[in-house]
C-alpha cells in the first residue's frame, strides 16, 4: 500500500493487484484475500479467480510480499 496525491491534491491509498499489476485506489478494490498471513487486493472478479486457482504464482510478484518459496520446517 502507498499513499498517492491525486490531481486535485487529495491523498488516497493505492494498492497493486498481484495478478494484473494494476495500481488501484483502496476504495475501489473488488475483492480481498488473505494468503500465508499477507493481504492481497484485486481490481476485478477475474483477477481474484486467477489468484484463487494458483496463489503461489502471484505472491512473489507483489513488492513487499512474502517470498515465492517458503521453507517448510
């Protein structure tokens, strides 16, 4: 998440959809998922369906997210 100043000077929170990599305002998020203790936000139902099918394909693509390969104890 990051804070962005819009063209009219308003501050808004922006998130990045891990599937399509679109930056979207937090208030327009279509869906939200928790995976391995991290929160992921999506711009559309199509992106959340793709994530739900194989979340491990997307977790390392989001800056600041968990590592792609998680060591099992």
